[in-house]
C-alpha cells in the first residue's frame, strides 16, 4: 500500500511539473512573438548604421593621416571624445534559468576570448555572474542586472554610462536565427579611428555634412546606445526561443516518464491482485 502511494505521488508531481513546463513555454512563446518583428527589423537597420559608422571611421582616419602627415604614425589611434584607452568585454546573460543552452554557449564564446587577455569584464545578469565567478573566481568584474523581458531605461543608462568610457567594447549575446536555432554572437564597437595604410578605403564613399567630426561624435554618443539596446533585445529574443525549445523537450521527457510510471502502477496493481488471488486459493489447494 505504501509503495502504491509513492507511485501515485510521483504521478501527481509529474503532472504538476508538466503543467508548469507548458506554462513556461506558453509565456516564452507569447513574449518571443511580441518582440520578434521589431528586433528583426531593427537588426537590418542597425547593421547598416554600424557599417556606415565603420566607413566613417576609415574616412576620418584617412583625413587625419593626410592633414597631419608626419605627426601621426600608422597604427596610432585617434578619437574625438575622451576614453580610457581600454577594452571591455560585455557578457549579456539572464537573471533566471530554463533558457536552454544559448546562455551557456554564449558564455563559452565570451570566456574563450577573454581568458588569455587583460581586457576588463562586465557581466549582465545573475546567471552570467554565477558562471563567471565559477570559471574566473579571481578576476575582477563589473556587474549589472537588467530584466529578462523589456528594457529598464534607468538600468540601461547606468550600463551605458559605464561602457562609453572604454576605447573598444566586445559585446557577447545570443542571436535568434529561428525558433529552433539560436547562436552566440559578438559585436565590436570601437571609438575613434586607427591610422592605417593610405590605400585603405571605405566600402562606400560619403559626403559628410556638417562635418565628419560632428557625425563621428554623434555616433560615439548616440548610436552606441541604439546598438547596445539592440544587443539586449537580441539576447532576449534568443533566450525566449531557446526556452520554447527547452520546454518542448522537457514536456516530451515528462510525458514519457509519466507514461512509464502509469504503466508501472498498472503492473504493480495487477501483481498485487494476482498475489491476493493466490493467497485466497492457497488454503483450498492444500485441502485437495
């Protein structure tokens, strides 16, 4: 009887867990659909803006090398705003679990790039903090917490205030390709321009109005906010898609386990009934 109660308790727990998994999956699906269209549209737009930014940097480097020839050397970095000359690697993770493997894969890419460097590190999200301190317990870091859904303008402003002082930023996040495919991605944002070969040319030629310097200052102060905001939203979209797949897989595993447990219960009940029948017939068989 006790064994029967244990089986029934397991069936009850599995049923409750399956309901919870389905709810998690439905919430993730709703949130993914809510932000998917805007994220994908902004992705193409901001990728084009980033390409223009890089072309503007090349054009500015050419201009500076021509007007200050003899004062600047190849490889020297010039910028219009004050930066600390350092590089920071930023890992965008999550605050909670059940986001599939995209969070871990993104962390692996982040860790692989920074482990043999002296770049400074910034971690966003409690899960990322746990992964980072476990893998690099003695390495200094800066930590921020941003919501897994939606964007906190106050929180985002704090992160950006911290990051804009760096000369270069490596931003790691999960990117959505489809509901079944999410992969780690990395965007590099550099401030200023590096003096290079005079033969290096932008992919596209532009006329800059009012001046290339003012346009680059705008990029360095305003466009970075949009690029970073997009990275946060890309990460959210990838996490929700990854959670849908993880919950679907978990749901199938629970169904399988539930079916096996119910079958085991049926066999146990039949076995108990057979033993009772044998015990009832035993005295009769002894008298024959």
